[in-house]
C-alpha cells in the first residue's frame, strides 16, 4: 500500500513561494537572471506572494534558506513556503 506521507528525500519537485515584500537581492539567490529576479520581486511587491521556482526538495530547501538569510540581512520581512508538486 502506498503512503500519502510526504517524503522530503524523494525526487519529486517542490515549489518555492515567497510571501511578503522581498528585495531583488534575496530573490537572486535562486538560479534566476537579474531580469527574472526583478520580475519576480515586482510581482511579489504588487501581489504579496509569488512563485520563485520548482526544484527537488533538497535544492528548494537550500534556496529557501538562502533567500531567508539574505532577506533578514537586508531587513526584508518575508516568508518562504515549500510545497510538493
């Protein structure tokens, strides 16, 4: 019988979503060009939330941590949410 429990070590993709105002310096921590990071940052600024990408869980978790560290360093209040897809 298959389990419905999420296994973070599986190869399934996880979506990284940023909630709250974020500076482009925080978003550029994701593998995005400066232009893509600016578009994402502006979307988040206008809508309050934005999807930053799909990655394996391990990479998504690492990127989320990097974004949060950079945001806190620059005093940008935001949250990062990981969702399996």
